[in-house]
């Protein structure tokens, strides 16, 4: 294996990633070189070069790049990405020609590039309703007591302290607000305040932009050391005039493999009836084509139960991976290069891209105003 001048093998060719790329190439019945070439086939000259932009940003806990799209579409350039999941790394590379670094806890901040903005969708499982319920049933700790994921927020703080960006934008589940009797969110706000950032937050619903009920908390902050008070920010979103519906994102010709079997459909109906009898709300979600869906989750690959599409004369079906991409607002040009199983997990863990794009627009515009205010030598009004 060829090594770089410093004696280290390139990140792309780490043993575990090389193994997975070879597996993906076998599944697609092509060579490894053909696979990598296909990742870049939409134009190396126009896409492989480092993008330009008036503000730079770091993409932490990057997933498959929803935040990358949001800020790139607002004229910013990504200078660093970090994501530990190997399959997400492959998808990220296929779409942005940039390989995210791995475990954030092992990253030395002195090795990171400077950036104007830090964006991070830090892991939400320790704080989500589903995540908390599952961990409680297993007797496992949640929130900051979760040593594997809950404390990763402090790695965001570590980066903010070391690199001192002009602004940051964080995303997490709505339940973060109320977790542990609101103590978790209190610690988060106090941590960001101690870093001397002016912090703003709001719960926003993705159904403003896509046909999916998906509430997430957005936390935005601006550097008090750099900008004079008062710093003002408002989540004044520009939303589409027409509310999107499920039918907008559905494919016309869907293979039969996405239709539930009679056995699985009967099981889901019996499971729902059993819980209804107990007064619980658990069960499948049969979506209206003229309405919106429930929240897409990472468990969608199991049975698709939370979002089922009705079909005349046969069992309902689950969404295809491309429909999941559309449900999250990813562009049609976004490349799905992994199995359906991995794609469902990736989109279920991702963000609503147009919502993030709109908040990113507001963040960029606020930085513009703050920079102008600094040049004038006055406070930002």
C-alpha cells in the first residue's frame, strides 16, 4: 500500500474503510477503482477542487452531510468534517469528495483548521424519547451520564474553545429541552455561556419544508469576544407558500420488494391492536398521501412501521431510500451509494436539509451584519 511522504497511509485507505469499499464494489459488481471513479463521475474538475466561500465551516458529527449542503448553499466552504460511522463516511465522500475524519474524542484541536463557523448535530440517542426509553429498559444511563455518546457535546465545547469560531449552529432532538427535568439543557446552555457566546435556541418543525413532522432544537451562538453587545438573532424563517404533502415525494413505479408481506402486515396490525387495548399509542403509521408523515427514524430499516404508504388492492409499502432522501429534503442529485439497510439508517439519522439551509442563511446574514458593525466600530443594532 502506497504511503504519503510523512509515512502515514492516506485516510481513505485505512484498513477498515478499504475493506468496506471492496465489499461495496463486489456488491455493485465493479472494481474498486471503478467504484471510486463513479463517486467522482459528476465532474472532477468542477467538484474535486476545494470549494470557495466567504465563510469557512467545520462539519462535526457530519452524518451524510445535511449540514454541509445547508451551509454550502449559503456560500460557505467546508474545511473539515468529522464522522465516525464508516458507511456515512462513504456516502459523504461520494457526494462531497471529502473524507470525514473518525473518532472526535481522539482529535487534537491543535491539528484542526481554523473555521468561521462550527456546525454539529451531536448524537441525540441519549436525549431522544426513543433512546431514553430503550436505555432505561436496559438499565443504562442516559444524557451526560451516557459515557459513550452523551458526553460528546463536550467535544463540541472543546473545539469551540480551541478554535474560537465566529458562530456555531447545533442541532438535536426536541427532548433535549426537557431531559432529566431540564437539567441537561441547563448544563448545555451554561457550558456555551461560559465560552462567552451569545446563545439563541428554538424548536422548529421540518413540516414547514417537507411532508414530515420532525421537531428539532436548533442552538445558535455568536462570539461575544469578537462582537460587541447587543447581539441580536431571530429564527425568522422564510417558508414555502404551499405546504408540502407526501404525494409530492413519492415515486411512480416502485418495485414490489418494498411492499410488506402479508405476514408482516398482519403482525403490525395485531401489535397495534394489542397496544390500543392497553391504552398505548404504539403501532404503525399509515400515512395519508395528501398529508404528512410521522418522524422518520434510524430504525426504519427494520419494518418501516412508522411510515407506511397505502396501496390499492395490496399491503402497504415502506418508502424507498430515494423517497426517504426526499422526505428529508435532500436534492435529487444526492448520491445513494450504500445498501437500502444503511441508507434507511442514514436518512433516519439525518436532518431536514431545507430547514437547516434556512437557519444557515440566517446565521450567515447575522455574521455579515456583525462584521459590518465591527468595521464601523459600533454596536450591532
